[in-house]
């Protein structure tokens, strides 16, 4: 016997507060689900209003318009004869909830509020919503009259309940509830729920998808069932990108996977599942059945409906398990920011992007993201995506334009500019020109020296002094000011060209300025406030330098951009100081006083591990060695935190960046901290200094234990091993043979055969075997030694718990001779 049903999980590219567009996309997804034969359609979190409405959730209009959209959807002729769930905000008894609304044939079956809210990372749901705390309880919700006029209902159930059809039972989870250690699907599965619908708003981070896959698989592996994970697409108005990746799992296997990155506005993934397979799987789990027999029941909302309706449902072919395709971090960087830039461009109404292209890794990475966007657009148009074609024709102002070549498309959408100075090298100018040519951007080369000299002359006329570079005898302050004026001139020129370059070419519209500061430089503050890091948007601002270098290598192979191979090998430099014999004299890592790899480690410890200066030093202390002693580690940590504190104010004006890394310093929401610090960190650095002294003392003791002297004479204070210090007086005898030596000593002296093992970070394990005569066997300090046996005819064993591998001593009480 079989009981086969078709279910659909939807991913929509919604836009916060775009109620008309959101409604059209929801209706289209329902139409696609029905055309695929699905009898149940699950949607994403807050899909009616859009997830990123933020403080618009305080406005009554947002709730009113959400009900108006739901009324249109419920009444739509294409939304009948299919059970649907949609996400929207709902006010119940003047309290705001994040809800999933289940409806069928112009009737609302259940409004299910979110029980566990997300409040970490970029999430702030507690600011706008309240979690439903009445578990397994429902209340009556009074519907607005506009809904009652359509449904004929005045009251509907509101709360923690499940829906029972003729052939199965359906429950809902909302995003964070899957990630919580007490996920709601556990109790629902025990109470007989077979299909779970999770409406999510899970934003993209590098290497995050495998976590989602594991969570979805484990949700059905332990208790059986079918799990529909529905996640949104696109930039809905914020720094985050919702990367899709909707999936359907059954009994611990992924059986259907939606795309992770796409320019499609509506994607629907379906699967055919046999409910009898779910029931058989559940029955075989004996311990689960035992728990299920005693679980408290959920309120059940009965629906006059069956998912397996008809005579031919058993003829359907089951959807088989698949291996979920996970992208590499480099592929995620190539696709995610590119999709985010496309959404930002088409929704902003601008004519393209402008990028100051320096010929370095960072600006080249931003350029490659735009190139990737052009490739995705051409692929989407070739696949018949009419919305993308319409958008690109509107942006370019050419109603008959059909993009086929990404390089040719880039000439319409992408303008690059090399802003050289007397401190720029010929190599970077060449690299920038070559990369622009290979991408296809409209490239401009200018020099900024005239503007820089004009600004300096104004200052000189007012103050009667002229600042100089350090290389020309200037002070550190002068040197920094000379660099900053160049950087800020580039920002002003970038916006000038972005506004007028299309006009100069006889085209309409303006350009969005792209930034290219990476997450590590922002964390360290290695950027000029209001320089080229100041832009409209930054596609790489949430990506580490380490990942960007790998991304450059990936693009060189994937796009065949040969210029990237030279850019990858060049040392990172800002080129703001004078050249030495035509060669670069300034490098980023030398200026920062730390490497990019070190910065990545500091950033992860600071954010992911929540480390302050002292905790970070303690976590890094294990890497100490003769080449990098504790003092050097301490100085590195102090230098990082001094630089971080002095430059934190720059994060308040950081260009909106694509969120990609879990240790981003973005001050807007993700990393909320003060921006005025005592950069001396007096208390914290004093604790580090004390820990350095303790570490050095411990290292000295370990090294002393490894190199033991040959003789110990009657006192533990004379070069005796640390392990024997607490045993009292001792006397070591060198015995060339086993003839036996009588020691004139009191009768309470004892033979002690000792085996010691010790190890340092730079040497292998060393073992030493010898015998000593020990006097006054006793425990000097509690906890130093433990006695296992104490008998006249048995060995007494002591264990040393100190540093090193340890010590074992076998003692024969009362025997003063060998």
C-alpha cells in the first residue's frame, strides 16, 4: 500500500515594503506549485511584507497592507484547491507576532506565531516581535473585516497547533526554531506530524550552507518525516543576501534541492513522497515510539482535504535521495555578491557601476564580482528569463537590446577608472588596464596630482608651511596627511565621474560607486576615512583578504582573466608614498604591522570567540616558541587592539557591504560596540603582562625538567628536579654495577626507582630512569602527589600531575640498599 503526495517548497526574491511585487511573486509560486501537481505549498518567512522591514514593523500600515495582500491571495482563482502557508506579521491582542498563515479554499485554517525568535548576528526580531510562549495552546483571533468578507469567518485559531488532513498531519516551524536545541519539530514528530513546513529567512554567510543541510537532515533522521525548508532569495533592501537553497528531506535524506544563487524571482522545488515510508520509518525507531506514547498532544485543526486525492496518486514515482551539492567558498563569493549587486542595481534605478580600479587584489575582486554579474545576466536571458531581459533594457535605455556577450554587456553597465599619481607604479596601471580590457568595462585613466597640489597649496597659503612625505624628511603626521589627501581626492573624483561619465558619453542616468575595502582592513582600521572605501555599496566589504586571494585565483581560471595572475603575485600596497627608483616602497602588511593571515585570526577570536585583549592573548599563547615567545605574542595582541580602538570610529561611516563573514566589524547592526575607546587598555594590558610572566616561569620550569643534573645532594633546593621538590631530602647514587651498596642512613630511608618523562614544544619526549634514596616519605603539599597503596610488602606508587608527561616512582619502604 502506498500513500503518495506531492509537496512544494518555494523561494521568492521579495523586496521589503514592495507589497504589490511581493503579492505577484507569491501568486506565481502558487501557480507553479499547482502546475507541478503539488497539493501543499510552503512559503518563506514574512514573505508578504518582506523580512527586512525593520522599524516599519512598528507601523500599523505594515500590518494593514499585509492583510490586504493576503485577502487578494486568498480570493485569487489560481490559489484554490491547494493548501498554502505564507509568512506575514500579525497583531494579536495588540502584540506583534511573526506568523505563518495556513489557508485553503478561501478559509484560514491556522495562524501559527513564531515561538523562538532570532536575536544574534544581523537578526533583531525581539525589537519588533514577541515570541509565542503558550506551547500547545490556541486562542481565538478576530479577523479584519476585509478577510471576513472573503472567508465568512470571524474567528480563527491562533497559536501552537498542527493541521490534520484526511491522510496526514502537517506542522510548522519558523526559521530559528530549527536551529534551537529544543526545536518544535521534535515534539510534533512524536505527536504524529509527518510533514513539516519551515519558512525561513536565513542570510548568506560563507560556509554556512552545510550547517543548514545537516540541520534539515537530522530533523527527519531522528524522528522520521518530510521536511520542507523554504528560504528566500535576493537583496530585499539590506546588507544581507538571502541565498535560497530551499530543500526537501525525508527520513534523514535530502530528496530535492533548489538553487542557492539565482536571478530567478520565483523558484519552486517539488518532491513526491510516500507517507507509508514515513510511517514505516517511524515505527522502526523503538525508542521514539516509546516517547511518542506519552507525549502531550498538540491542538489539531481538521481540514476537509487530502494531499493524496484522486485515483492515480499511487502511480506517481517517488523522488529518490540525492547528494546535496555544496559550493566552494570561492564559488559562493563569485555568485552571492554578484546576485546582490544585480538586485541593488535594478531596484535602485541607476545606470550601472563605477569602480576606482587600482590594479590591486581588492579593487580587482570588486571588478570580478561585476564581471560575474554580467555573466549571470547573459545566462538568465539565454535561459528565457523575461524579467531580467526587461530590467536590463530599462537600465541601458535600449528597448531592443538583448545581451549575449558578458564582455559587451560590461561596456554598458561598468565603468572603471585608474586614478594614478606620481606615487603610482607602471605595473599597477598596466594591471588595471589589462583587467578592464578582459572584463569589457569602459575604462578611464586619469592622474590626480593636479588636484592634490591644489589642495596642498590652499593649506600652504593659509598656514605658511608645506607638509612633506617621510621619505623627504617629513614627520609621521605629515606623512599620514600626505597620504590621506590623495585618498580623499580619489573619493571626490569617483563621485564626480559616477554622476557625469554616462552624460559625457551621451547616455542617461548615473552610476553607483563601488567600494573595495575588505573585512580585515576595516577591522584593523587600515583605510582613510572618506577615501575610496567610501562608496554607495561594497561587494567585498564582508570578505577576508585570505578568501579574496583564493577568489582571485578562482576567477583567473573560471573567467580566463590572465591579468589576475600578475595581480595575485604583486605585493598589496596603497601606493600613497613616493617610489624608490620607480619601485614600490610601501606595502600594506608592513604599514599595518601584521599580516592579513594574522588579522583574520584576530578577527575571528574577537567576534566569533568573543575575546577581549586578555582572552585573545591566552588563546594564542599555545603557539609560543623560541621564534615567537610570549612577549612577542603579547605585543602583537596589544598592537591589534590599539589599532582597533583608535580606528573604530571609521566603522560608523563604513560603506554598506555585502554581509559574508561571521567576524565582520560592521557597526550598523552586526557588530555593535562603542567607537570611542581608551586605546591604552591599561587594565587589560596589565593582565596580559602578568600572564606573560607566568608563562615564562612555566616555560623555564619545563626546560629545567628536561635537562636534569647528574647528582642531587641531600636537599631538594640544590638543582633538584621540580618533581622531587616536595619529597624531602634525597641522595642520588651512581651505580656502575648491581653488586649493591650499603648507604649509612636512618632506617626510614627508602629505595626509589624513578622513571620521568618530559616534553617541550621544540623537543621530543625524553625519558630518564634512575634510582634515588628518599627520606621522609610524605605528602608535602595537598594535591601534588596522591598515594594509591601504602603497605610494607607492596610498592607505594606516586603520580606527579605537573607539567610535562609525568613521573612514576616505585618505592620499597624500609629497604635502605640496592
